[in-house]
C-alpha cells in the first residue's frame, strides 16, 4: 500500500488536468454514496471533538473511505491543526487497501477544481475580474483554479474581514505572477467582478445580490452546515441557480432558510453538475445572465479525485472517456 504525502498530491492534481478529469467523470454514473457518519465527544470547555466518516463505492472499480477529525483544542494542547483528514482508496474487486492520501491536500484540490468546473461551464468566457471573498487556506487554490479555466482574468480582488490576511494572500499570488490586490470595501468590489468566489465561515450573508452586475458568475463554497450562509436572498432571486449535487440543498443554510420561507422552490435549482456536463440542462444563455453555483462537495467527488489520483500513480490517464449526452 502506498502512502502519498501532501506535496505529491499537489503535484499529481494539477488544476487544468483535474478539472478535465472531473468533467469526464460527470459524464458517467455517480458512485454509490452513503450519508456521512458523524461522531462527537463533548467537552465542558468548548466545542466537541468530532470524527466524520464518508464512503463512496463504485462496484468492481474502487472504494473510498474519507476520514476527518476536528479537535478544537489541538492548537493549544498539542500545537497541531484543528482539522485533519486522510483518504483511503481500496481495490473495488478485492477490498484490499491500495493507497492513503493526505486529506487536506486532496480537499484543497478537489474543492477548487469543483468550483472551476462550474465556472468553466457557467462563467462568461471573457471574464476579467475575479473577486475572492475570504482568504483562508482554500482561497489561493480557488483563485488558481478559476484563473486556469478563465485565463482571461486580469485582476484578482481579495477581501477578508481581517485585512492583513487578504493582503498576505494577495502578495503570495502576485509572487506567482497572478495580478492580485487586497480590497477593503466588499460592497464596492462586488459590482466590479465578473466571477465572485466565496469561501468563508460566515453565518450571516456577506454577499448582497442587489450589488451584482449583469453577467457575473457566483461561486459559493462555504455554508456547509445549516447555520452557515454567505449570500443573501437577492443573490438567489437574481441568479440562475445550479449545484454540484442536489443533496446540498438539504444541508446548507444557503438553501434551507430560503426554501422554508418560500423565497425559492426546489424547481428554482436548474440543474446539477452531472446534468450540466451531460448537456441535460442549459447553463448560461446570455452575457447578461447571473449564474450561481453552490459547491457542496460530497464523497462522490472525493471518489472521482482519488480514482484519478490512482490512475496517475499507475501511469495512465483517467479510467473512462465518455461522450457527453445531447440535450
């Protein structure tokens, strides 16, 4: 069994090739997935320690087991990260473990490639300005991925509540040759953007729909619990809404509240990434459309990425090459 560290994962998951591998994967069926299993150990001095297990299985092909822990006291007690993750890929015929991958590296690459795949279909081809809301660990990967699928981008704006972290990220990107700069006023930056990517831990909306310019594409990455939300109701009302998978509408505060209040209905979600890639639903219809894609992740995506990783390790290409279905 191979053990693949973070540096090797990043080397194998170059954004351009990974986005195309995910596009191909969405032309086929989705592997069997189960609801995530969450176990927690309460603490008197704060949030509980948590273990999350997510499986995905493609019969005769492969099995993925994703393990994530969140131990809030790690930094103060052990000087270790709060969140840790491992991906285990098993042979689909024998059940024998074949590889263990650094989970954080896979998550950064998978999540950013998922958003970039959505933008490659929904964002205008001449998009020039990208606004990145949030400057956490995922943000630089989202910027790089969006710039990969839209090389027309000439200006990257970075906003974060803590201005110094936004400035630091902008400096890192500039050193890589990406034209980035920190902005201090989010509301002033929003109308300037052709693509807006949000990756925050916000529990109340940061992005105001009334400020969106015609033609913008909105990529919502945060809000992975019912309590979290990044965009207000106006974003959903003005935009054509898409998701990577419809399961996220039952898990994210981006949808749970608006659906319960009748702001939107399930029918307002026009399609998921499988339907978009297979041509079963239309995406952007004009340069004036506002499009919204909710990146929810899911163990099926983890499986697609680790299957692609295994093909790279074996020296081959993606396991399957399929033709898109016609609308």
